[in-house]
């Protein structure tokens, strides 16, 4: 290990913004592991939960390309995930009414029920970590993350607005389609 890496690998002795970088670099993967091990997904994979949540938050049934963008992954990964969720009766493919090359993906009634059940449970379990922070620290964290999200958006990196998994304004929901 180089002297520079040894001296700066943990952020100690670095300028403040580099210390913030190292803190984020340590926290991000730990948060993902925490959520995966603490929160039950009711038999649905974490990636499946993300896709179901993305479907819930679309104002209209999305096409596959929309989901690729929303999830920040590849078309192949989304296709495999949709295949699995369709097999489980949680989503349904439908022809796009105006574009024969596009396929709409919608939640089935069963998918809606799964999203509703997992949503509140997911938030309640994962958010217990923030009990370690005072109410003021939590408010500051929300404010700071909002500022950083705005800065990322200004730099061309969209930061999705994520309501709780099971929560959404009724007018924004696409109607569920019953799975045969």
C-alpha cells in the first residue's frame, strides 16, 4: 500500500470534501447490505421489489425502455426480471396500443397487493437505523441529501423521487390488470 493511500484511504488528514467522499464510500455499500439483511422482501428479490416500485410510481404503464432507465440497468436484466415477476403473477406484459415494437409492463392485482404489503413493512424496518440520529439530524440529513440530489440532477444524473413502496397518490397509479 502506498504512503498516500495509507494516509488518505480512510479520509483522515484529507480536505473536508474528500472526508465526505470517503464517508459516503463506506456508508453506501453498508446501507445496501443493511437493507438486504434487515428487510424482508416477502419472497421477492430486492431487484424485483425495485421493479415493482418503479411500476407503482409511473403515471402510466411503462415500456421496457422506461424500466431500464428507471432501474439504471440493462435491457437484458430488466427482461429477465420481468420474466420472473410475470411467472410469479406480479406483472403482465401488454401490447402498446400505438407502437407494435413496444411492450407495456403493468402490475397485476396480485402485484398491487404485494407492493402494498411490502411497502410499509420495508420502510418501517429499514428506517429504524435513523433512530440513532436526533430529529434535527434527521431533518438535516434529508435537507442535505435533497441538495445533493438537486446538484446531481443539474449535472445530468437524475435522482428519482421515491415515495414509500406502498404509497402513492391514487391519481398517479396505473390501474392494475388481473392476471389470468
